[in-house]
C-alpha cells in the first residue's frame, strides 16, 4: 500500500522559513513524480513544486519561484520542501502527492487529478 506522510508544518512569522518532508513508502519503482500542493480555506488546491525521481527535474510556479526549493533523498524515499521568505499568503494545508509511472515534472502535470496518491497534509501558518 502506497503511503505518503508529511511532516514539518507549523507556525512561523512572515519572512521566516520552514522545511516540510514527505516520506513515501509501499512501492519500489523509481519512475514516479512527487508534487507538493497547498490549499487555503476557500481556495482551489494549487501545486507548488514537483520533482521527478528519474532525472531530478523540478518545476516551480511563479508564486513560489526563488523562495521554495524541492529536493529528494532517493535512498530514503523522502522529498523535502524548503520554504524561505514566507508570506502570509503562503498559509495553507500542504499536501504531498505521487503519481507513477511518471518521468516528468513540468507545468503539464500541475493539477490535482494528475496525481494518484496523497498524504494527509500538514498545516503551515504564516503570521504577519
């Protein structure tokens, strides 16, 4: 059974940093893509970065480019999301999601329905 478990959320002041982690288990294949999504109250679920396990390619939307960094520890099947210069508008529940088989991470797989497996989410709150 595929499982994704997020950790690292919390409360931080604007301008601060948080590091989220997504631990994946229940599968051994290497052709997958992990995406981080976020959803604020009353808003649609938005994909922030993704990373393709096969070649390490990443994709960032403009809203987080230059502030967020996604990385992968393949041996541990863990994906990290380093979030710097946080803004109040980054407040949301953050989810990691996986899809396989997949060898791409781009703007073409940025919708929730592009992903098959989801974690339970972790709350990130940025105060002013």
